[in-house]
């Protein structure tokens, strides 16, 4: 880094130059920080030909025309002649005027008077050999890059002003090629058509269009030509991360506990940053700011939290920030992982069974936790905070309570150790005890049904490897009985098939087929049980709490065959007691629901037959009044819905034939 600084200063010291220099580096890598803390002060402390140098820094970010650059240069130069302003800035440690303040500067400077009444020294004002220009964020300007470089060339070639350009050439190249892509594609297609080359088969259409665009609109070549004329040297900026990160930590000096922790774990910050595979210090800065919130909340609510857990939270906050914000992974990769146990289960199954469907999670774990041993390494509240910017207190408390209960793995139930810990981490002395504990938990029905499938998979694996002496028939018997007991307290698992796929198991093995068949039967029974409770909860709001009924029905029943799980006679009793207006509303909702989701609602067909029959029996022979007529209309609507379901049923049967 010192060599780079000296090379730049050598350029500044040169008596005569007719070229600029460029500092090239990735976004967020600290190029501007490098200018402010390593270069600017060194330049301003230099004297060349008896004159003390002055730096003029301009970010081109968002600049939309060349006039804005001129205006910025004017403001930056005139403010340096205002003694009062300069004195104020020096006393307050200011290096540049805030953008909002610049807009309020008195433009009387333009007429030869500074803000403190002194006349401008025009000899000094027009002097160029004591100025050093720095243009930053070239690739982020909203002006054609070629035009900007041509503009800068006036200072360099004609005025011989020392000029430094800071940019990300990789992004600049992408920008040059992607500008007005739609227009370029249209014109390229038109030209190919005029030349009768559009439909030829010598090369793919996409390739022909791209080649034509490059021939006609290749501004990259224009850029290279003007760069060759303007830029004498290009320096690749490779930041000293430890130095810059230490600079980032200064902002937390007022938080004594936090800064102490961060200073002690600088190596963790640096190593996690490097493992991210990016050089984006902006993301790291935001990640550290997020961790400040995490650290403060943990210290406030759970002051005795283990230091190892805090270190892991630091790693996780930085890692998730880079994975999401650097565009390395879509946000939903972590959305469906609810807690540390589920995370570790995915990691363990991917490692034990070599399941590549969890490749990303496995690689994430291998990368960021390599050589860092910790049992608790996924924090849902941090993931939510980084992804959504919402600090979910409920999830935070749940995670922290789980941490308190699970940090000591020796106290975990045996089956949880198998689900969340690679089995080879269990000592040979402990392994038989863990196996016995697991089988006892299976027999007592203490394990959720979906977890029983996962554990059964491990046991078949252990049998194949000769790690346990049980035969597969004995294990099958224990698990089948255990599943029956477990089903009494287990909950329905809606994503069971997806979780089974993640286990990468062979369903054609007879024993596995029997276990899975029993699981699916029991899981379906749990689904029926859950929906029966849901149906009762929703329909009991008729007729006294109709607004609540409509709200629940719209949210939870539009795609669920809820009538399959309800008694037709009880539903009719409630509907018949509702107002005529509500009967009409319910009818319209049912018709709209059937029109949109007939295929999903088909399982409720038989119960709708029964409901229609109950309605028809009630109105048969009744003297017409408004209620009876409304119920007749309701019956006709049910008939229409039943016909729609039958049509859907025939379509499905024809497909299956």
C-alpha cells in the first residue's frame, strides 16, 4: 500500500504532466477512504515549486450534465478563498463542505467578492499548478462516460492540472455495453434484416445481434481510445483490510463494551470478510452497524450470554449480510429455515447422505464456520433483521431461550443430537447411550412424526455401516409402533414431501416404503384433524360474528376444501339462522371460490351434495317467503358448484386413464 501511495505522490511531484492517473478498484473496497486517509493529506502537506498544493475532490455520482461538474469545481475552489469559512472548517475538523450547505453558498464570489468581503486574488484564482483534481465514482455518473473524459481532458491536456480519477472499470465496461440495450437491439435487428442476414443459420440469432451491436455501437473502443490519450497510469487498488476495518471500528468508540468486543475479534471480522469473496467494505460497514443493534439487545436482555455465542452472532451477521446484499444468493434461501435446529439438520443430512439439494446451505456452513467450532450457528432473528430491517422481538426471545437450553449439547435429548450434530462428533463411548436414548424416545412417542422419518433414515444408515447391531426388521417394528404413539401429540407437517426429498432416500426399499406409507397415512389423519378444528373455529362465527367469519373464510378457506371437514347439517343450521343478506353473501363467496379453485376444492364434493340435500329437505313444501327464496337460491348455487366440481373430476379421470 505504501508503494501505491508513493507512486501517486511521484505523479504529483512531477514538474510537467499532460496525463491523468486512474485508481481502479471494486465498489465498496475503500477507494474513497484511501483517498481521504492516505492521499489527500499527504498532497496538501506538499509544496511544489514554492506553492502549497490544494486538492479539489468531486464525486460524479448522479451527475446528469457537464455543467454540474463545472458548478462543483467553482464551489470547491471559491470556498477555499473564504478565510472565515476555511477557519471554521479547520476548527471543526471539516474536510469538505456538505452538499446541502454548498447549495446555500453566496454566489457573489462569481462577481469578485468573497463572503467575508475580501477581493478575490485573480492570480491565485487562475493558478493551476497548485491544484490537484480528484474525480470519484466515474462509473456512477448519469452522463456519457466519453463526454466526461473529454471534459476532464481539457484540464489535463490544456491546463496541465494534476488529475486523479477513481473508478471501477469492471462496472464501467458493463455500463458502456448495456446502455440503451433495447434501442441497440432494435437497430441491430433492422440492419441484419436489411442485409438478409437475420434468418441465416450460420450462427445463433443472439450472437448475430450482439456482434452487430458491438460493430455499430462499440463505445468500449471509444473509451479505450480516449483513456489511452488521457490516462498515463492505472493503479489497481488492493486494500489493506485490517487497516481499513480498524478505521471502521472508530465509530463505535463511545460504546465501550461493543468496541472492546470488536477490537478483540478483529481477526474474526477480517476472516469472515475475506471468506465472503467480495471487497465491498460498504456492506461490511452496514453489517457491523447491524451487529451493534444485535450486541446491544443481547447485552441488555441477556447479559450473561456466552462469549462464543456473541462471536458466532458476529460471524453470522456479517456472513448473511454479504450473502444477501452482495447478490450472491436470493433472500429466500434463508426464509424457510426457522431455527438453528432446522439449519443444522439440513447441514447434517447434506453431509451424511451427500445430498446436493442442500448444496448452498452446506457450502455456506463450510465457508463461514470453517475452523470455528460452535453448536449454535443460525440465528433467525438476525436473518430477519438483515433481510427485512425489522428487529423481531418475539423471534429474538425465542432464539435466545433456545440458546440457553441447547448450548450444552451433552444435555440435549439423544434424538436432537442426531438431528443437529454430525454423528461422528459423538464419542465412541457416548454413541451406544445416544442410540438407546433415541430408541426409548421413539417408543414413548416423544418425537414428531417428520423427525421420526429423519431418525429412521439415520438408523438404516448405521445398520448398513455396521455401527449398531439391530436388524432392520426390529428397527422397523419399533418405529412403526412409535409413530402410532407419536401421532397422538404430533402436528401436521405441510411440507413433509419436500423434507423427505431432502433426505435423499430410496423409497423403493420395502422397509422404507412401509415406514413412509405409515407416515403419510398418519400425517393425512393429522391434516384432517387440524382442518376439522379449523372448520369448527370458522363456521361457529355464523350467524353472530359474520365479519369475523368473512375475514377468516377469505384468508384461510379459498383454496382449502373446508366443507370436507365439517358436518353438513350443522352448517345448514347456522346458515339458516343468518340474515337474508348474509345468505346471499355466503352464496356469492362460494360461487367465486369454486370458479377460481375447483381443482383444489374437489375433495369437498361429497359434503356439498349432503349440504344441498339438507337445504332441499328443509325448503320442500315450505310456503314461499324471502328466507325460503334465499335458501332456494343458495341450493341452486350449490348445484352450480357441484356441476363445476364434477366437470373438474371428469377432466382428472380422463388424464389418469
